[in-house]
């Protein structure tokens, strides 16, 4: 099912239809649910700070979710699935000792291949996206398509506005007798 499109009525199609409302593209599947990357959600090119992203995701889920559909900020693992499955490029994990003598990890990928394949889903190399995965109290992962990395980023208030955007993913509970 990876790479197929799920419509608002819950049906799944191979080709992107022009007349029906598309909910998103499937990037992961479990026995219980499909995980989707929507083409559009909130104003994804606006910058948000770390606290705002969780509040926005929660309010978006309350406004646009239901018992079959839940929205959330992608995790480190989910960004890597999106890159490898929809971006169609290998994700290579790396790690090294960072500040405070602790190990930090990140992934690298072919940014040109990923950009070419992900642009049809609205992801651009000009935008860096937040992750919901926090490595330590002061580090959060970000997805940077332009640099070809998903990496831990130190979060601290330096007085500068944050320059990272929010992109939500959806979890569609499998049930053939419902509409999402």
C-alpha cells in the first residue's frame, strides 16, 4: 500500500484522481492503521516555535480528527520512513559524540533524489520541518530536505525567531465501514 493514495471516503487508489478529495499518500501500514502524509494541512510554510507545534497539532487533531483519523507531528522514525519510502532513497544512520559527552544520532540521504520524489507531496528543500522526537531535554530532531539530513538540533531561546515549519501526518484506523 506504500505510495498509494487514500481518499476522504476511505478508498485507496493507485493513481491520483483529479475529481475526488485526496486525504494523503500512504507511507506506512500496520495491521491496525495506515500512516499518511497529507498534501496540505495547516500553513506548513509558516515558522513555529517548539511549544507552538504541539499546541497546533493538538488543536488541528481536535478540529479535523475523528475516531478513525488522528493527526500528529512526525517522529524521527516517521520522517525516515517518508524519506526512504516516498522519497525513494536510502537513509543512512550515523552517530557521534556530541556536547556533554553523549552520543547523538542523525540520518543522511540523497537530497536530490528525495527532493525530486517528495516535491509532489508538497515538501520543499527551502523548508525545514520539526519532528516530535526529542533526543534530550534540549535537543529535538528536524528534517532538512535541502541539506539531506534528519538531525538532532539544540533548542534554546537565543532571541531569534525559529525558522522551522510544521507538517502533520495522519493515522487512519483501518475499518472498511467508515468514511474518514
